[in-house]
């Protein structure tokens, strides 16, 4: 299962990992399942995860438990940019923007959105590159200014915020995405069961209402389609990460 989102200038990447298990496919899940979310509770990736986990728990008959593990992830040199952590999607999107625009940012790494917001409001940094959901109300209240959305289209809740492409960089796209992953070697029958339940969740009103608030577009699809998408993303971002000398 995959979900994509339009975002505010830049984004935070999240993947969910199922803890290893040894149950037979026909009886799985026979006990609670842990879902690892590599961000703090309450951030966008955590909210998305908990919506799916609630559905899986009720559909598959066993508790799916979230385990938050935060931190798993025209004026040269004078613009200070805040990122939600080294190697996050906000960070590498900032590197892509610098490369495309010929800019150089002074980079500041944070542990999540609240710290970025505090320093933006306090005018300690010039711009932030992050998932847009935590910033929407502040932009609507004119406490922060939305400069650009790095996805391919504007978001209805912020209709006046242009895309990066509209702002003078045609073809620029950087959209955070969320995927539900399982350990290597997981039986195909279990993958199929999880895939079916996850795709069913994406079609529910609960998912639609949640995603509308967060600016997410549900993609869904098969494990094979997800693999092809991830391969394409790796091919796109690997040169950017290498050029920026980002180490994890």
C-alpha cells in the first residue's frame, strides 16, 4: 500500500515496518503485530499509520501496535533552511532545490516539525522544508507564509500557495510517500492478506476524510507496483544524496 501527498516546499519520508514473525500464513496473524513508525507520535506519518493500524486491527482480528521510534531517518550562504532531520525527505528536497536553483542554504537540522515551527515564528531561520500538515493553520492565520508546494499540483486548503514548478522551476517534483513494508522473506500469502486489507482501508470514508485533512492522495496498488515505484525513487534521489554527501 502506498499513499502520496502534496507538501509544503519539502517533506518527511516515512516507512512502516512489520516486526518479524513466524506464524503460518493461513493462521496469521495469530498474535499482536508491531508496526514501527520512525517518527514521533502526533506527526503526519504517525497519524497516517494509526489510521491504517486501526483498520487492520479490526479487519484481521489481532491488535496492530504502533511503535514510534523518532529519528529513524539570489543570497548565497545567508539563507537559513530548517530541515526535520538529516537525510529526511525535507533535507534531500532542499538539496534538490539548491541544485536546480543554484542556491546555497545554511542548513539547520531539527528533530521534527514543532522545533522548526518555533524557530520560524521566532525568526531564527528563514525557511522551513517539511510536510505541510503542521503548518496549514499557521499559514491560514497569516502567521507563516507558504512559499511553494513541491508536488505537481496546488492543495485545495492552500489554493494561493503555488507549486515549485509554477514558481519558475518547471518539472520540479518532490512528494513524500508512505509505504507499508514487511520483512524480507514474508510469505506471499501474508503479503497478499495485508495488501488486500490495506487497499480496502484506502477506499473507506474514514481514510478519505483523514487524507483530505492531511493533503494526501491515496495510491494503493500491488506489491509489484510499489517495488517499481520505490526503484524509480531510488534512481531519482541517489545522485542528489551522493552529491550532497548525506550520510545516514
